[in-house]
C-alpha cells in the first residue's frame, strides 16, 4: 500500500475533491476521526504555496494506526516522490502542473489510538497566475471547519494588492492574513491578488 501523509491530512479536512478517491483506494478507508486541524497556506507572486498543517487524529481501529505510522519509516526522498505523484493526480483537476519543492512530515503518538501529524510542503503552481494576478481558487474543494479546533489561515505577501476574497474570512489576523475558523463546510478561499504598486 502506498500513500503519503500530507494527502491524507488534506483529505481528512477537505471534501469534494478528486483526492478523496485516491485516499480511499490507497488506504482501504481508514477509520479515523479528526480531533483538530490547523492549516496555514502562504502564497507568493509566482503561485507557489507553503503549506503547514497540524492535525490530531484518532484511529477507531488501532491496527490501522500501526499501518499509518509505517509510512514515516520511508526515506525522505521516497516520501517526496510519492507526494509528487499524488500532486500530479490532484493537479489534473485544475489543468495545471504542481511541483513539490519541499516536503517534510512527522507523526507523534499521543496515546494508544491518537496521533499528531505535522506536515510542511512547498508546492510551485499550487495557485494559478495569469497576467500577474494570483488566484488561489480550487473549484468545489471544501474544508470542514466545524468547531473551534479547526482553522484555515491564508497569508499573502505584505505588499500585495487584494482584488477579492471569497468567502469572507472569520477575521484578519494581520495585514493580508485571513483566518477562517468554526465556519462548518467552507469552500477553499478564492483569493485574487497582485503585486502592489
């Protein structure tokens, strides 16, 4: 069985994207619940995104937890290759190429059936860029942000000119930093921005 953990976390917190089918095929339907998830996406002007995701999950079948943790024994290069393959399939939904420049993943066992996963990835082409305008739109993809333990933060360059943000964030943590939390099922934010004058 072959899967990568960042894709697992993406699927755990999102619904309505093609990666769900890959997830189910790779994992034979892991029986897990997400206890908390904090996702941070930072974009640059070239459409590159840095993803930092911290998620705590509980395994309803402890044997699946062992199987899940075995993936962390893979060499870093193999994890990066696996993740790139998954991103290639994911990118087909958006008719653009996504290139994984960095990928790091750790899992910490918190109890007999609880794991905290911390993921870091840098992906070129994660956002579309046309005529200097970066567009983070991911179509029908949604985050499940039900409860205060779930949040999504999107950070843009400080000097960026914001063209639109949809849906409206729960609050702005700082200039060009937008946060969605406890909003239920929420479309992945469509943010358009360009380099400031």
